[in-house]
C-alpha cells in the first residue's frame, strides 16, 4: 500500500527550511541547514518535545558522515546548546508530534532506539559518546513511541538517506521468476537482483579479495566493515576470493560491481543476464 508524504518548502529554494508530513500520522519532520537554526526557533515545532539528528562531516580532512542523535523537551533548548558546543553539524532533522502528545519517557525511548540502530547499521561515525539506555515504559506508551519511530525511519528513507540501513541482510533465495544478473571477473562470480529499488549483491557470490589500484580508501573501509559485519568471509575453495554469505543492498549497480572486482566498475555494463547488460535492458524500456 502506498503512502503520501507532504513536503513544504519555506522558501523558493530546496536548500531552505523544509517540513515533511506523512498522511494519517501525527509526526512532523523539520529539516534545515545550520544557518537557519534561528528560523526554526520561530516555528511552533521548536517548542515541542521531540528527537533530532544532527548531520555533518567529521573534519575537513575526513569527509565521512557524522551524526549526533538527541532529544529535548522542548527541542529548542537542546539545539541552542549544540549551536555553541558542537561544530561538526551542518544540517538538522527534527521530529516532533503535531498534537504535542509525547511524554519524556517516550522521547527517551525513541532516542535510545535511534542511537542503537545507527550504531548497528555502522554506516556513519557518531558523536554520541554515552551508550543509550532504554527507559522503563508502559506497553501503550511503547506502542505509540514505536509508531513514531517507524515514521522517522520511513521519512529518512524517503529522503534517500541510509543512516539506519543495515550493511547486510539475511540471505533470501531468488524467486523462480526473479532476474539474477551476473558479473564475472577472473575467478569471482557476483550475482545481483534488483529488489525494492536496491541493487542487492546476493549471498553465494564471490568477490576478489585484493583491492585494485582504482580502489579508494572509502571502498576499502566499506569492505572491512562488511568483513566485520560477517557478510564477507574467506572462500573455502579459492584463496584469492571472499564469499558473500549475507545479501548486501546497494543504491547503484556500480557500487555492487565495485565490491566484486575490488575497484571502480561500471555496473550497468558489467552486470549481465542472458548475454545482455543491465544498460541494454534499461535502454530498451
């Protein structure tokens, strides 16, 4: 079943203050760059309880995404503190309830779950030093908070941000009618399916262990994370290969191809099925 998300731009530019609302849900997301923090203070949402995500990069030398997740009642009081004490962030995502019905316990619960999910996904660096702790909460309050949390995840996904997406998923065998593309290079055989708008490198694929010269530091770190995550293990039959044992989703076919060959790759040309490349198939539509 589809869902309707309303987006409102406060100015003529998409770089300004933006609000998102999901139909039939009481949550509202407000997104803005750091220079517009004072504009956010002028909104009713700033005086409500809620959770927020501060996003930026670690440093000028290290452009990795960095997050801080917090809560406030109201959120404006905490953001005023972060304006002074936290320099890394360049944009904020604030989530509040339109009916103003969120208890302190509920927002602490939501904050804790977001922090745990961020760390489990292991896609970004985090500025949260202390470990999160789930507060004692009644069943009814937990259910309401979980609905709020699910909406936060949905809105983040709608913005094409992968902060909370797991690096790998439990393996799912291809369906009989599912198209499975292959990318063969040396002794490695990658297999990929397109699922829910993602290019999924399938369990059972093999990838080249040694990185090529075209491999970047980011690519190498991503491979190391997949090894730590348990998605890549040493192949039993070939010393030069790693085996994929969990499904690995990517936002582009080139990213999926990159992990197979250990360097830059043009996914649309490399992934093939029945002798036809992904590019040929897409161009035919």
